[in-house]
C-alpha cells in the first residue's frame, strides 16, 4: 500500500514542488497504517504455507503442522526484525523454529496414531514464507535489463537467504534425527 502511495506521489507531483513539501508527503505516507492487522497477515500466510503442503501431496497432518510452524515462526521473525537484528541470523533461527515445531507436531500426532508417510511436505512448507521471492524476481528483472550490479547483488542476497533457510532446517534435522531423503 505504501509503495502504491509513493508511486502515486511520483506521478502527481506538480512542477516546482519544494523538497520540504515532498518530504512532508513522504512522512505522511510513512505514517500510513497497514491495510490489514498483522495477526491477519500472519494467519493467512501460515494457512498458505499449510495449503502448499497439501498441494505438494500432504494431508491434514502436514497442513496443520506447517501452518502452526509457520505462524509461530513468522511471529518470532516479526519480533526479531523489529529489533533490527541481522536478517541472515533471523532467517536461520526462524527456519529452525518453524521446521522444529512442524516436526514436533508431526511426531506427536504420529505417537497417537495420526502419523503421516510424508512429513517432508510439512517440513518444507513450514519455511515457505522465508523464501525471498521478491529478491529473486527483482534480481531476474535487473539481470534481464543488464543492470548487472543490482541484479548480482540481489541474487547474492537471495542465495544467502536460501542458504540460511537450509541451515536452519538442517539444525532441526540434526536435533530430531529426521531424514527427508
């Protein structure tokens, strides 16, 4: 929403507008509240992660585990990001938390006779919200336009985040002794 407001600002600025007037409008845009409450966003993103587990071939166990892992980890990520911590460390930690909670739920349900043959679908889907889709898309767009410096730096950042997700999941796999291959 804020990006749309900034885009509208750039197309409607009258000529000879003072820098102070533009700064005041940018400050007003920055103070604009989000369109949706954060709890709604977390809930729907978590449900999307769970739904992806079903689309990949999982059942309700994977859906439930992936949704819970993603919701909890997304909440943790928001709190850590508010503290302006390193995004790579946040990604490793949140991937470990999401996949660990997912694995614990799947294991717990398995112990009461509600197990699954495909825990990896839930495990992979629980960290889906961490995938840097915007960075990957903008990197591809920059590279197609031969803006090599921006494209390569965005691609490197996206690869770092993807590697961080893998490290977080490997921590969970090491802790739980789970094998997904």
